[in-house]
């Protein structure tokens, strides 16, 4: 039951993050894009920037940041590398971003969180 509640909360956070990104001028290309070796919560584009976005929902900003460790980012990076040909255009800047969703606050969007 806890797993189902966490899954539902995660999907809600991803929906909220996608809406927030849209309000900031991003176009959502995909959600929960899966490939062998990983998954990307949101694939978004704004102009020449293609972002693979990891969403973390926690009770505080600190907990959300702590949940985004090197292991998880590496999995997102692998998935992004495999998904990039599907969404990339010539001349695009590609990056991995994070959005932290915390109750009672606007989402926090962090650009370029993975430096490989």
C-alpha cells in the first residue's frame, strides 16, 4: 500500500512539475520516457535547449536535494543519452535538470545538475 501511495504522489509531483515548466515557457515532449537502464520523468524543450528532467517530491527542499544522489543522476544520464537521438535537433544544447516539489511551495527548477 505504501508503494502505491508513493507512486501516486510521484505522478502528481511530475504533473505539477510539468505544468510549472509549461508556465515557464517549456514545451513538454514526453513524460516517463523509459529505456533499458533508466527513465526520465520529463523531456522538455525551450528554444534550442533540450532538458531531461528528474522530479523529486519530498517534505522539504533539503530532503528533495538529498534524494537526488549521484547514482540516480547517473541513471537519468544513461536514459537521456539513449533518448537524445529521439528528441534532439541539430544545434541543441542538451542538459539534465531537476525539479524539486515540496508541499506549500512553488517547484524549484535547477538547471544542468549533471556534469558527467
